[in-house]
C-alpha cells in the first residue's frame, strides 16, 4: 500500500495545490522589510479570499470590540501580519477538506487543526518560540490525515475504526492499513507545496519531537495536539489516558524547570487551550 501512496503523492498533479496567493504572502512576509500595500495587492487578486479575511478580521477573536472592518488593509492590521500566513493557510485547508467527500468530518478536522494552531501560537509566546511558525505548523500538523482521506476514503475509515476498536494511536492504525502514517504523508505534501523546511520538520515530527531538528517547536506542537485532544477537539471523544505531563513534548519544553514552575505552567496552558477551543467553536458556528 505504501508504494501506491508514495507514488501517487510524488506526482505533484495529484496533490491539491496550495493557492498561489499563499506562496506570495509567504514570500512577502519572509522579507525583512515589507509593506501592508504589498500584502493588500497580493490578496486582492483573490476576491473570495478578501471576503474570507474580512470575516475572520471581524470575528470576536481578532475584533473583540466589534468595530466593523471593511477594508483589506485594516483587516491585515487587525489580524497582525504574523497571523496572516496561518490564517490564509487555515482557510485554504478548510476549503480543501471539501474534496474529502461527505463522510469526512470536516467540522472536527477544522476545529482540531485550528485549535491546535491557536494553542501553539499562545504557547509559543510563553516559551519564547516563533509565534507565526507555531501557528502555521499547528494548523498543518494533521494535513496528512486529510490527504490520506481524500485519496483513500474507505481505507482511512478502516484505520479510524481500527484505532477506536483496538485503542491504537492514529499513527499505528494508519501504518497497519497503509504502511505509512499521516506524519510521513504530511511531509510529502508540504514538500510538494514547498513550504519552509522548519514547518515541514515540525509537522513531520509532531508525534516524536525528539527526532526533529527544531525540537522545541516540534515539542510545542506535540503538546498543543495533546491539549487540543483534552479540550475535546478530537476525531473521537476518548481522552482517557491522555496525560500532558507524560508526553515527550512536555519533557523537552520543561527540562530544567522547577516543580512549582511546571505546576503553574500546567494551569496556564490549560487556560490557553480552553480559550483556543472556545474560539474554534464560535468561529465554526458563524
Ligand atoms: Fe497527528
Ligand atoms: Fe492532531
């Protein structure tokens, strides 16, 4: 099976493309000096994206006082240029999930990905790691699941069932069915999309952060994923046995910290996670 999947994914035409505007925004924001005008010009090429960005910028997360934003440059400022890439990638992924067919639970996939991104962003600030990259990697961490589902819906259903019945982690159930898991598929997809190596590394290792080149950021997405699960934003509601402080990511991030410090952190990260999950819920229902 894995040969078949790898062959399919190696052919770039098979993978749904990331909209050109994402690459444009990535290249603009990667420069040291860029202007809102440049971003505006890139985004305005896609009227549908303009409408979506305005909607996000007017949501309570980015616009808590509710002063209506009607222009794209104001929207960019309201979101913050740091959040623009992850927001646009998130919108593209949400659109892509339509390709997975009716049985795919788009809502939970989106909520899981978005909550994870938001938690990662908030924690990045706390742990002094790059926020925009954490947000982007958090949103993209399970992209391999979506792609597997788009190509092999029945087999993926089988993997989901297996994971539930035998209480297996998703990566193991996927390996039994596909001989490859969503982290490896994610890597292939992000390579095809030519996303930055940092993002590819973190997404590839979000279940085993000690193997990443960027261990701390991978550890951050690892615990964000766990927290996302604990808040209930997961493919199944079973969170029994999921313990944040047992995770590899938590060990990497709290190495050398005093016990009281760790305890305090646990409480604050749970708060962040609840907020992020709450936002995902509201954003989806609007
Ligand atoms: Fe995952
Ligand atoms: Fe996940």
